[in-house]
């Protein structure tokens, strides 16, 4: 009775490979339902972000190999990899404590490229809710996610891990500033403004001061206008491209939002520009970096800045890890009791039955005698130490 995990992330695969694992919402729901209808897998949840795809699994003990095999084959069947690419070599497999600890660390941002970024907590919640809505999550994974989310919230409130404002959005803006020297009076086109990353970029750009923001989205455009921003129809993005100094794109589109041929036609004015692509799969044709005076960054290019941030947060990360481990141990204790639930209920019923017939004192004496006889000396000593703590808890109350 243990949780299992299949993972591919920025730690095991580059952007090109992760793009292959970027499943649509429809594919995710289909995968979840296919897995729990197969036989070995009883519960399944799927977490998909720009930096990772993770599949959390639960089934009965003794079927771990079959569970991993069924989940892996089901995933790889859904993906068309480029010729010569073996998707399986990028997958990592965890079970038991390692799988639990991984989820807790992911939820708190300890496993993120930018350590401490708190967008991942919302993504973990969404994957949890998605599995509940699909009917593919039960008592075990539901409880594990609940402990992980609760632990991550405590990390957020009791450590400084997330208080330093470093995120994918801030790193992207920093890259643009470094490339151009300054963002004062620069024009920025933001594609995908209605998404979570896009919205975060927009808020950070507003704090830049004198940057002029032009924003568009594939799904929403209300023609909004503010003192420093203008909403554009998505269909007009190329028409405005020549004016821009910075172009940021962060959509969930499976296709390019900017293709090389159309970008070439749109760019007439010779000036220094930078394109920043935060999408997985990519939004911007990477060949655009071949254009003169043009910079290009994708999400993997920010690893250097992220590493600097992570080194500064090592002390807070250690404190966060201690908090998360406390919550993971609480979950593990819950798992042990859940596994022995029927035995616990049976013993309670027998104690009550014997108490009715012979009195509570004799019933409890029989219970403790049976415990003494069933334990090895070392186990009995551990039990008696635990009993002292139970006694203390009664005194405190």
C-alpha cells in the first residue's frame, strides 16, 4: 500500500523533450480515466506544468511493477516522439517515501527551477481538483495531496522561501532588461496575457515604471486600455510587431504564436529587439534568433539566474524541508492506520465486547497481555515509550 510516481522534469529533460510530454487538458482527462479502468491502478492524478509532467499512482501492494508498467505504456502511447527519441529514457520512477517526499517538495516550490516560486502550489491544487472532477482520485491520493498542500502553505507563512520576489516572470523581465540595457520607454508585446504566467508578467511590467505594454490573448480580448497598456486583438499581433522592443509569449498553444516567415515580413525597422518564449511547447520559432540585432530566450535559458537565486535560499530551503518532512510523516502514520483499519476496528469491538461481559479492567488487561506476548523485547520497549507520550497527551488535555 504505497504511492508511486512517474516524473519527467527540467532536471531530466530539455525543452524539446518536455514539449513532447505537454498533454492537452483533454488528453490528461482521457489518460486519468484510462488508467483507473485498467485493473491495477486504483487512483491516479496528473500534474502538468511548463517544467514537468508527473503522474501520481496508487494501487494495492504487490502490484507495483504492473502499476508502473501500465502507467508508462499508457503515457508513451499518447505521445508522438521525433524519430530516434526514446521517451522512456527521460522518465524517473519513485515509490513510497520518495514519491511522497517528491510531491511535498514540488508543492512547496523546492523542486522548481526557481526555488520558492509559489505558482506551482496553485498548479498542484489544480491537478488535485482535476483528478477529483474526473473521479480518478480516492482516499489515499486525496489525503496525500491535502497534507502536501497544507505543508506547502505552512512553508510559505513560516519561512522566507517565497518572500524574495523571484519567479519565471521576474527572471524573464530581467533578461530583457540586460539585453536592451534598460526598459525605460520600451514597448513590450505580451502574448498570452490572460494566462497565469502572462498575468504575472503583466503585473511585474507595470511595476517597471515607464514601459508601454501591448497585450493580447488567443481567447480573450476586450479592447481594454489603461495609462500604460493597450489590449490588442490576437489577429493583429504581427501588425504591431515592428514597433516592439520586447516580445514575450506564454500561451498553452500546441502551435507557434509567432512563425519565422511572418516575423521576417513584419520586422522592417532595424533596431535591437528581444524575444522571450516562456511556453512549453514553444510559442516562438527559435530560428528567429538568427535575425540581426535580435535576442532570443526560452525557459531553459534562465537556469543560470535560477541557480543564483537557489543558492541564496539554501538556508530557507532546509527549514522548509523540515516542515514538509513533519507533514509527510503525519501522512505516513495515517497510511499505516489506514492499512490496518479493519484490524483496529476488530480489536476495538472485541475490547468493548469483553468489557461488557467481564468489565473494562479485565478487557484492557487482556489487551495489554496480548500485546506483550506478540512483541519482541525491542518492539515492546518502543511501544511502552509511545504509551508514555499517550499518557502525557491525556494530562495536557
